[in-house]
């Protein structure tokens, strides 16, 4: 009778441990951030907007450069005394162009960084919501993994969620 009790107690204990381990099993997945980023429709929209801004900047910059070259060509036709008098004006125009160039580049970079942060925040939120809904304990960025099983890739689902929200 004592052996039966011990065996029964051992069996119940084993079942308890097995159920606890099964319930505590973590569910893992990973997301290909590069693919998610590039397939997100908001990224494409922002890229177009940024490209349009860059074209306007480039056109404006080219116009200013051509004006500067024309001014320099006029100076080259003058005699030495007149050249010397216009030299400071040329330097001023050159500095203005450089300042404009620096400012526009900084503005474009800032705009791009803000948009990237916004997109990454959207991705993070979509991953969080999807993971909670599907019961994932951990979701990794694919760049930190040495090996990944493609069955754990939830990128397609995340992109679908993001694009559905942005419509």
C-alpha cells in the first residue's frame, strides 16, 4: 500500500511539473525589420514626400549655383581693380550659398529622422499588439539572430497590420 501511494504521489507530482512546464513554455517569433520598414505603405509615402522636397531643394540650389557662376563670369571680364572691388561680394554670395546648402541638408536629415522614428514607433506598436494577441513571450529583430526558423517569422502579419491601419 505504501508503494502504491508513493507511486501515485510521484505520478501526480510529475503531472504537476509537466503541466507547469507546458504552461510556462515561452512562445518566440521574429520580425524582419528591413522588410517591414520597406513594405510599410507609410514608408513609401514618406519616401515620395522626401524625394519631392529633395528635388525642390536641388532645383533651387542649382539655380543659385548658376547665378553665382554667372556673377563670377561677369567679374572675370572686369579689370583687376574692379575685380578686387567685387571680390567681397562674390565671397558673400558663396557663403550665403554654403549656409543655404548646410541648412537645407540639415532640414532634410531632421525630417527623415523624425519620419523614421514615427515609422519605427508604428512598427513597434503593431508588433506589441500582435504579440499580445497571439500570446508571444518574445519577438526578436531578425538582425540579432544567428539562425532563425522561417516558421517563426511574423513579418508578413505585421506588415499587413501596418498597411491596414495606414489606409
